[in-house]
C-alpha cells in the first residue's frame, strides 16, 4: 500500500497550489484522473488553434496569490483592460448593462433608468443573500433592467427557476451602480470601472493551460491518470483505479463536492442526503476558428431568447497566439439543466446567432471547430444548498478533511480564489 501524508484529489489550480505549498515540507500525492493537469483551466490544441474550456481569465486581487501566479508564468502574462458588451434589442452596449444603457433604444433606456431610480428611492439594498433572484433584481434594479437583462440572461445561464435561485453569489459578480452612474451611463459617457473584472491577466502564449503547466513543473507528488474511486476518511484509505489503495493522514478534496461525498464510504446517511440535494448546471462550449473577423471585443452577453447561447467571446483578443494570423478564436457558451444537447442543431442556431449580431458574416468563415463539455459548471444557489453545506462540512471537519475550490467548496468563484484556497489548505495541513 502506498502511503503519503496528504492526499489531494484533483490536479486543478486548487490542488496544484496546495501541492506547491507542501512541496519539500510534507509528503503529498495529487491524484489527477486526466492525462494533463489543470482541470477546467486547460487548453486544447486543434489544428492551428488553441481553445480553452470557455473564458478562463485571471482576476488578481491578493498580493500573495498574485505574486505566485505571475512568478509561475515568468513573464508569459499580459495585463488587459476589459472590453465586454451586451447585445440586446439589436444593439450593442458596454458591460455592465445597468450602468451602460447608452446603446439601448430610447424606450428601453427610459424604462430602465426610471425603474432603477424608483427601486433606489424605495431603499433597494443588496440584502443578505437569502432572497430569491427574481424578487431581488426587481427590488434592487427595478423592472426595466430586470426585464431587459437580469431575468432573461440569468435564466439562460443558470437553467434553474429564478424564483428559487438565491442571491448569495451575487456579490461581487453583479455590479451595483449608484443613481448618478446609471444616469450618466444612459445619457452620457460609458462607465468603465464597474465590476470585479475591469482588468484581467491572461498568458501571452499557451492559453490558460499555461498556468497549470507552470504550477505543475517541479511538483514531485503530482500523478496524472490516477482516478480515486472511493475514500474512507475514518480509515485514511483511498482506492485508486488500476493502482490500488493509498493510505493518507490528511485529505484535501478539490473534485465536485457531491461526487466526493458519494464515494466517501464512511459518510453518514444524513451527509449523503445533503450532498444528493446539491444542484448544478451543465455548459457546452463551441469553440470556432474563423477567418476574416476584425473585432476588438473580449466577450459579449446575450439575454435575448433568439440566441441559444448566453455568452460569446474571442479568445484571440486575449492572446494573438490563440489563432493563426488572419484568424480569430471564438468560444460560445450554452447551458442546460443537465440534459444532453443536440450538438448539430445547436451549432446551426449558434451560427445564425453570430450572423444576426454581426460577429460573423457567413458560416463559410469557419475553418475549425471543437465542442467541449463542462458537466458540472455553475453550482446552483438555493435553500437546499444553504441547508446542505453545514451538514457536509461539519462532518468533513470531524474527519480533519478539507474540500476546497470552486467545486470542492461548491460555490461561484474565480481562479485566483481557488489558488488562494489551495495555499490555505496546505497551511492548515502544515499546522
């Protein structure tokens, strides 16, 4: 039986950063089932194009993790000012919608501004996160902004009833403008400083997978192609497919929380029930290599029902090396509640949508394509989640086990936060 001090399930950014902090200090094993590190922060080469699993960007805000990430990339990183837009009512307007209504028709603009001012006057504060989204957005932003963007866009993204979706996730991901900013954005100049992602970082070459590759260099405990099938936290034993048992003293999980609990042999029935109540959506990403596109936009949001996708971006505007000269690299995201997607029909609808909004002129521009699937994409925030997580994490704490990262902690987060949690988990192990 192989023995290690700390078993880390998953070689994504959270697991890799935990291993980085443990390297040379405690024996550890990172079990990553794929043949490459990074999890969803990975880049796939097809033809002369580099495609990511959707738009994975680095939003750096903490000194320690920022330094770790930038040092790992060793100059292979660009700092980029965001150019994000919304396409609604056959017009483009800058992101965020609620503070940049200048591109909307006069009627829409008037409804949005007057509705927001009415809501603001009524005292529409951010709330405590327990309020359902459909009620929260009307209370905070008013009817116009809610009906023209917030409700239709989030319905497409979450694929979950907005009357049941709670709002704990909204801060910092939903910008909250002041009245003056809404008015100025509608009738004056655009607002550029709102949102957590006004500036982002991205590798100059290698796609977002370059970060995982950089982190994994020198990690002696990283093992690719190892899939953990079951764990017993009480006994400190994990069974790895085609490998056998691994004995451990401490465990850090970064895999999806509901799947991890399902394979935990010693989890009590109440913990299993709590994990079974967790919900998530599935995202399909169509990556396109196209010729003859000139557009400076980084990504756009599409609330309209005439578009099957909720977001489309140009990765070649993050890095010119994502596509050959004279070409662009698109990623287009569609969400389902978990049901399979008819890829052929979806592709036809996507191409029609890209032509309708002016991003493509014809399907003949497409020279490469690649579908990528994210089975567990956005975790659903609802009252069941709020009840389930304390039950699960109290039990994990009793077993001295940690579950971290976007999916291990079952939350809406960004890449730097996963790196931060990996470092914090390693610190806990070392203590």
